[in-house]
C-alpha cells in the first residue's frame, strides 16, 4: 500500500490536508481518544503495537529492499534503529497507530501495519508492508485486515478505512481480493515515483455501514 510522504504518520504538530491538526479543530475535537493497547490474534498472526524493543537490524534492512520500497513509493534511505525509534516515539503525540505483524506461535516479526486516524472525520488510512519475503503473497493482509478494522470501528471511533495502492502493485491488489475493501476510484497519475515517472493510484475503502452493519445499531 502506498503512503507518502509521512511514512509512519505525521510528526508531532504536523498537519496535512484532511488530517489531524489541533489548531484548526473545534474544542470537542482538539484531542483524539486516548491511545489504547491493541492486541489481535488470528489463526496465523499476532498484531500488536510496535515497540521500540521490536526494532532490530532485520527490521531496518526491510527499508533497503527495492521491492518493498517500490510498493510503498519510498526512496531508499539509511534507516537506523535510532531513527525508526524516534518515529515510533513521536506517534505517542498523534492519534495514529503503528503495529507489528508477528507470526504465531513463533512470534517472529514479518511486517508492519499503520493506521493514520482522522478523529474529526472518523476515518483512518491504512498502510501495510510485509518485510519478510517468505510471507509475501501468503494472504497476510487479508487475514489481519478484517479483525483490525472491526476493532477500530467498534472501539476506536472509525467509520471508514481507506487504502491507496499503486496500480502496478499486483501483490497488494491480490491481497485485497475477497477482503472487505471495495474499489472506489482510480486517481490518474496521482503519484510521482522515485524514477520521475507518474503512476495511477487506486483507492479502496471499508465502510462500517456495509461491512459491519451490526456495529451501527
């Protein structure tokens, strides 16, 4: 899933179009709901908030993987454990979440998933990446997506979850087959790639009113 340029979400105090900025919200929206611990188990995976202690050399190496960078539309950088730790710590001052995707029962970290929350609009933008090549194409996102989204629609005040995917990212498009995400739009030449070329961006979404009508009662 493509998510640029915020990577792990906005830094403290940073605003973006349609995003969270305390300075422009009415008093009732000045602060998002308090952060809560999230732990979700599926048949094969455990999804939980990513901690600084989870960041190791393997995690950092993912951001030098051309395939993963291409799917996220990221430019290769020298990602150190310290730089990633600072980003994780900065999330504490935002309404956004960053999760690690772990295997069960071995608890090996194989990827990450983030939710950028817009409390005023009750929406979230989802980004995910599988760093462990052995798990790519194994329907990881399809398995974790539904319980994660339901959790935030039931307990996190979210009514709609959005995902943007590069039109050429067939691996993620495969993951969305049979999921709760429905196709919304094709944004023509919406993304400037690292190569200098432009590419279409596909917009998908999950609506609480459609996928989880029992939560709307």
